[in-house]
C-alpha cells in the first residue's frame, strides 16, 4: 500500500465513523456476508480482504498449483534421464573435454563415472522413458511433460532450496506460493491460500521454504499436519466455548483495527485477517481430515494404509492436497525430504520411490477423473539433481552414492495448460550439461506463473526502495512446455 492509497483509506474510514458506522461494523458485515448471512455475499471480493480472489492479468490455464517438492536432489540419472553411454565409461574419469566449468559440491574432478543399475522403459503413446523405480508415475506418461535440461545457480541444499522456492539464494525473499497468493488471492474463505504438507524429514532450509519474506505475513505458507488437529492448538481448550472465543476475538479485533487506523501497517491488517481465518478454520479444518466419505478403493489407490510411517504420511498428504485444492486453496506445497543420497543410493532411492510413486500416480489419476487436472498444475522435483559420477564416500555399507549436480537435472509437470506426453530438453551423453533447450529455474518459475495468468515481470512488490519479483532480473516463459490453444 502506497501513501496515496493509505490516505484514501483514512478518508474513507473518517467518513464511515462520522456516519456512526465505524470500521468494526464494516468488518462484521463482511464476516456475515462471507457466511451467507446477509444479502450480497459477493461483497467479499470488494471488502478490505488481502486474500479476496483476484482476476489474473490475462486468461489463465491453471487456477491452482500442487508442488510435490522432493528436497535433497532426486537422481535424474537413475529416474528420468537414461544414459547408456555411462556403461561404456563406467569406472573411468570424466573426459577432459567435458570438465570445463564443472561445479561439484564434494567430489573432485578426478571422480569416476558410475552407470545406473536401473532399467528404463518407454511408456504411453509418447514413448517417454522412465526408470523401473517409477512404474506408477510412468503410467501417466501421456499427461506428463518431462524436462531433462534444468539448471540452477546453487550447488548445496539450503541455497538450492531457496533458489527453487524464492528465486534467490538469499534469505528473506517470498516463496513462490506467497507470490501466487499475493497475485491471485484465495478461492477459500475458510482455509489458508497457501498450505504446506510435510512428510519424511524436515527440508534443509526449513520454514524458509514457505515463508513470505517481505510480503505481509498473511501470504506465508501454513503448515498442516496429516493427523489430529491440522494445526497445533486449533481446537479450543475445554473451558473455552465458541461464544466466549468470539467475544475475545471481537475485543482483540477492535484493538487491532484502532491501531491499523493510526498506522496503516499491512501486518496489522494481516493479523486481523489471520485471527478471523483461524476462527473459521476451527469449523472447516477438522472435516478436511475426515476421509470416511472417500471410497475404500480410492484410499487403497493412494496407499493410505500402507506400512511405514513415511509412506503413509506421503500418501495421506497426496489425498489431502486434492481435498485442499477442491476447497479453494490456491497453492499446496507437499514437501518430502530427504533425497540426498551420498551413499547406498540404490537401496535408499528405491525406498523413497516405493513410498512416493503409487500415491503420486493416484493423485494424478484422482485429479484427472474429477476434471481438476485441466486447471491444476502439478510439479514434481527437487532443488537440483545428482552427478553421473559415484560418490567416493561410501559409508559403512560400502555402497556408493552420487553428489549434488546443479548444471543439469530433471523435473516433470502435468495439468494446468502444460503439454503432456513430451520430453523437453536434452543432456549430453553423460548427463553433465544440457545440449538442447537449457531451462533455468527462473524460466520454470516464469512459466508456472504464466499458466496462472500472471506475468512474472509485472508481479512485483516494492521493498526497500525498489520493486522485487520472483524471477529476480531473469526468466522467460518456456513456450514448449505449454499446451497450444
């Protein structure tokens, strides 16, 4: 909010107060309208509500996003990008002609190449090749756009995760879900615009993966749990009923409104909205976790009752992601850490794929059957990939792993205006660098925003004297990823 807008708002408030209405009455009317208790419920979009739905800048192909964020760096060499030449070079050093510009986190350039033991097979009418570790995901090959030429600027986890989620390796920038919520608002009055689901370990960069940075805090991701209260302390203690809580919230709101009128601070407006949202969530969130009305066959397809806490948690979160976007949530980040396999990669990668492959495919199928995949963008991938060279540190098992690789890795997209059934980009014969259609993380982010009807160069926020955006000073929309009109 700039100074001119704040003065207009102040003038409006003064007029309302002179008319003996007061700002509190306006908020109350808005709350009643949002619950359908007054005429003109559509007034929500015109009220002072930072999360009211906003029109895209141009016609969108996606309304919402589910980001299946596999932090730690899944190995594209073993999952998405078959390299038969590695069998010829197995045990040998990288050729001198390919070492120029090679960036490695822990390996030395003298490290030897390691062929993948995985078997690749063509799937679907498109014939895209996937590893035998991902048979369920591969069955959706014709819906998937597989990118094999992604590049990022960061070689280690914390900055790599920040680069993927915020467009910068510097702490304190808004994450992509926050930018989307800021640009489009939310279609849900009773749930946050941006929800975070976590299974496995905590990601390396922690809560920085869903922070709002310098955007108002209302736009930050809200972590949900997959059992019990979706959010800790959402339920009231036994001594507090809904009537008592409403009286307390009204008193707090009046104090916050008075302070907001004096200061015009957006964080105060965010606080008011957050309190009210939390109150409404006490009614809506418990229903979210009630799967009793879901068909048994659907629960089985997701693998909700599989053994292993990590597998069960991921499967539950995939189903929750579908239920969240059905209820109007704009951006769901489903984080599954940690794919950082410096040793024993064959065994550990197999375990993580076993946990995630079936639920991921079930989510795609569920969205497709419900007609939601057409306008829901699904993105799967990590902050970078893994090297074609084996990791010399082998742990007590004696089994090697792979190091971090930022110069070339793979991710896939589906739905939301993405052209499925294709592979975009190509890496060299060893998988070290792109040789066709290199795509930077900023290009991926620009394309994601484009599907939502947002121009990445225009979606900005003024902070410390200049305009910031998700894609920093780069990024271009990758037209090849998009479904033609």
